C-alpha cells in the first residue's frame, strides 16, 4: 500500500525527469541551429608512401576532394606539407608525403569517406578529426 508521501515523491521525481529532458532537448535544438544542421567541420591529414611524387599528391588531393563532394560535403581548403621523415617506419616506409584537407560533411557520411580512404592503397596512414568550435572570449579595452 502506497502512502500519499510516497506518491508525492514519485510524482516530483517524474516532474524533475521531464524538466531535465526538456532542457536536454532545448540544448540539442540550440546546438543544431548554431551549427547549421548536421554538417560538421572536419580536418583530414593523410600520408602517401616513399615513392609518392608531387603529381601523385595532386591526384590524391583531387580524389579526396571528390570523395567529400560525392558524400555531400564541401572542401574549404587543402594543403600540401610535402615529403617528411616518419618518426617510425609504416609499412616499410621511412618517409611520407603529407597532405591535409579541411571540409564540412554530414557526420553520418564520415564512415563512407573513411571506407573510400581505406580503399586507396597509396595512403599508408590517415587521421580524420572533427574540428571543434572553440568559443572566443573578447575582453573590452579599459579606457
């Protein structure tokens, strides 16, 4: 048999849970609105093997750009870092040709992009990270 006090406690708990869920939903909606839907900013760095040339680097950038655009994304910039010595051998390579790209892509499509990158045999290593949006604090100048 439940008492009135136990019933009041369980009702208060349900009300608190509902408020918490509403708060989470509102934060989710604000985050979705702030970041323009489900498009997120990413940075990709990949390494080609020892035998890679500038021409192969350009072809690789074009391939990655086409993979991103085919997945519904938009490339905002690319950079060629050039040939560098690796810290440790990767697949018997001691040097690698480094490339980097920044783009916006739907979060669900990143798996599709990574499958395309993994299928490219010339890429010996890659790292795809989400570019976090960091708040900027502006201090007012003292007069």
